[in-house]
C-alpha cells in the first residue's frame, strides 16, 4: 500500500474514489491537538498481530455517501484518561469511565468531520451516523472477515493511538 | 424583576457540554444542559425568559439540531434567542442550511476553548455584559 494514497477496495470499478492518506493523518493530529493541546506524532505501524493488543476503548463512527466507511480510534485506558482529562481540564481521578468512552467517541466524530471536510473539496460528500464506543480489553473490530483497509499509529509521549479505516 | 443569565447547551456528548461549561462559567453565566432537541424544548418552556443564548450541536439522536433550530425560530416565544451551532458539519451546504433556518453564529468542531469563549461573547452581544 502506498504511503500517500490508498484505494477504495469495496468496488474495484469505482476508479477515482481515493482518500489521501495524509487527510486522515492530518485530521487525527489536528483534532487531538486542538481539543487537548497534546502533540501527536505519527509513527510506523507494527505487525498486524500487535495492533489490537493494547485496545481498551474504540470510538467508532460510520460515514455514508460517496464512500461508505467506518472509522475507529482505539486507545488503552491510560491514554483515554490523558486525552479526556486534557480536553476537559478534569483531573484523571475525577473522570468517570463513561466520560472516557464519551470523550473518545467525540474525538472520532470530530476526526470524521475533519476528513469529510477535506473530502468535500474533491466533490465527495457524506453524512455521518451517530458515533458509538466499543469497550473491552484486547477487543478488535472486523467488517465481515476483513481487518481495516488502513491502519495508522500515533504517539502522544510513549502512549499509542490507533486509527483505522474500514470500507464497507 | 430579577433576570438570570443563562446559556443552554444542547449536545448529546456530556464531555462536550463539560468543555462548554468551563467557558460559560468564565463569562459568569449559568449553563443549562440538554442532550437532544426534545429535552431542550422542555428546558426552554421553563426557562425561556432567562436563556440568553443556545449552543447547539447538529447531529444528535432524537430531534437533531437543525429540526430544533427550525422549531424555535418559528415559535414566537423563543425566536428572539440567538443560536450558535457547534458542529462537525463543515460543508458550505450545511452552513447555508443552518443560516436559512435562522442560526446566528457557527463554530466548527474541533475548537480551542479561547475560540469558543470568543464566539459565545460575539453571539451574546455587548449588551448582556453590561
């Protein structure tokens, strides 16, 4: 897969429907920095087998329209505390678990919004379904039997964030 | 008659409402909260004389933001209350739709707290702080 572009694999004859990979990267970095003030660095994605190992919370959102896709933002609990505490100014020890889930869900919602905004400049239009969270240690998300079409890894300090795109 | 200074936040995310609360409290307003349009209408019924501004998300389960906006802008008791949309809906068509429905200000998510505070002040107008 190219570093710069990846194709919509759902329908091979839909030529021209491409989302530049950097749109996704920029959206993740910009949304998290704007909402939390934390600097996000993109890093190399490890082997697929390791990707779901750290997961505890995934915020998930579905977009429909020119492209049907699912975005997920996956973090371990310490990262969720860091992100949501930074968003709200509430100390980690005062955050409730459901506030972590809500915060991560809201972040993926904003990332999808930012990606959609960039794509609308290419004549591709979407609507979004209400986002939701998937919770549990070492969970993973599949569409039918497929893993994600695009996996990106980011670091805030030494903590991981995974962002995945699945084409439906 | 003692008039309170209140702002109504309508957003299905409790975390977003908490972020909004911090900005609103800096401005010495009281924040009322609702998680969708129907709940917001109930709050409005009770507090419409005290609410100086409505901060409104677009995508919410139940009654969404644009339907709520249309409902209040066609209601003689509520239509004077300014409304600021706070949403991820950034497409030009969406903004036009909101403007045509009567929105007074528009803030895209993600936003910085300072930007939110500035937009709230802008939407309230100078008179409210006197």
